[in-house]
């Protein structure tokens, strides 16, 4: 019998999240902006968010697999730099929408598209200003048994099922 892997629930004081902190369902993703499977999961998560509305809190933590995705670390830095300028989710969505274009010049263009300070964002990315935050996310994932992306936790319990069935599993949580 395998042990259930659990993780600390998303922390609204620390994590990037969408939805109410009081939502009955808390979905946490560890993701990598260059991972094609995370890109597929992103569209699925957006569908789940539309379907569950106020019943869902969705949180995202960085888990860049830099050894196989050379742009993942800078993409995560760009998302964190955008967060510092008040638009994590806008950058998050653009990074997943444009996974094949994650060079620093692309990141600056996305910042401009979001009306952020693109020069400041790129300076912070290059200086690895948010590396400690990203390492903290990564380490929390490793402690929780994350070894690939995407990895999801539902109400603190790791979800290893079919991603196509996740909406049904989440809906069952409401019963």
C-alpha cells in the first residue's frame, strides 16, 4: 500500500492564488512555464476555474526544471517580477500561451503587453532577484514529493489521477 502524500495547503499570505481563501476546494499546482504538459494542464485548470467558480481556490508554485527546460528559470523570475508590479496572473497566462517564446526579449515584450515596466522586469530577471522565492517554492515541492511537472494537490493531498478526470474529482469534493 502506498503512503498518501500531503502538502501544506495554499497560503493566501504567501502564494499566488485565484479565488476565495474560504473556498471548499483548494487546488495547488507545481508548474514549469516551459513544460508542455503544464501548458496542457493550464487550459484544463482554466476550464475547472470557470466551472467551479467560488468553490475553488487555485494556487500556483514555481517548479522550474531548468536541467531540461533552459528558459524555465527566467520565465519563473518574470512571473515573480510581474507579481511585484501587481500582475502575476497576466504574466502567468502569457507565459503558458507563448511557451515556445521564452527568451529574455520575449519576456520583456510580454511585460510591455501587460503595461509593466519591461526594463525593470528584465533587470530583475537577469539579476535573479526572485531566485530565493523560486527556490522556496521548489524546496516545498520536493518536501511534498514533487518530482515532475505538473503536480497537483487537492486540499493538501497529492492528485496522481488522470488530468482529464480532475474536474469530476474536484466536483465530488463538494458532495
